[in-house]
């Protein structure tokens, strides 16, 4: 017979991200952030390859990244409005953690499975922050998907890419509940 954890199940059934633009100060300091990082790394990792790493972006680093967005946007021919919106994601933030997909050579574990593991790290960090009482949001955007930006902004290798940016801070406004997926409509049961 299973040993249920009703509190954990209730958390997952009611969890919701907080919009990054509503996250303010204070943010977790390094001592408060470390247990969240440790929790995030307890994720599915077939072959124990650890095909991911974390880059903590504090205020000064986020301001630097906001400046790099303009260079990236100009190179990509993005409209000024898109550049301003993407730059604000960094300029207005106080703390974010970049989850970096760093695939490892493996004859057994395909790269797609390694990428899924990196996504699990991002989701684990998002949920760990929420469970710890912080507001949190998983963002990306065109700049974070651009290899040139990722390499200049975070020093990523050519084989690495950003899975997501987990913004963490104090919730300043509760978001309204939104419609959730219909599990029955999205589930197929096979019994034979």
C-alpha cells in the first residue's frame, strides 16, 4: 500500500506560477537559494549524466543581460517593441536562475531525453521556490534561444543552450486563477 503525502499532492494540484513582472524584493539570498537548487537537481536523470547546470543571475548580471538584448535584437532584426519587452524581462528582475542544457555524449541516452531532464530541473526549481513561499516564474524568449546571446550573456559552450530562466522573488500581486487543462480530455486509457 502506498504511503501518500497529501500536502505534496495538494501543492501540485493547486500550484501556479507568479508573473515575473510582479516579483519584487526581497529575493532569496544565497543561503536561502541553495536548498532550492539542491531540490531542483533531484530530478529524473537516466544514466546519471547530469546534462544540465545552473547559472544564478543576480541584479548586476541581469542588468548586463538587458543591455545585451539590444545587441542581439538588432542582429536578429527584431522590432524595437520586441527588444524593449525582452530587455525588460532582465532589467526589471532581481534574481533569476538560468537552467542550462549541457548534453553529454552517450550511446545509451539520447539527447532528447537529456533535454527532458534539463526541463525537469527547471520545473523542479520553479516548484521548490513556490513551495518555499517565494513567487516564481519560468520564462524564456527569443534572446535566450539565440546561441550568440547565450554564449555572450552566460558563457555557454556551443553545445549548450538555455532551457529556461526561473525568476524568483517576493510576490507583489496575486494572479487570478486561470483555466486548467481537462485531464479527461487529454488522457487515453489503454487496457489491452
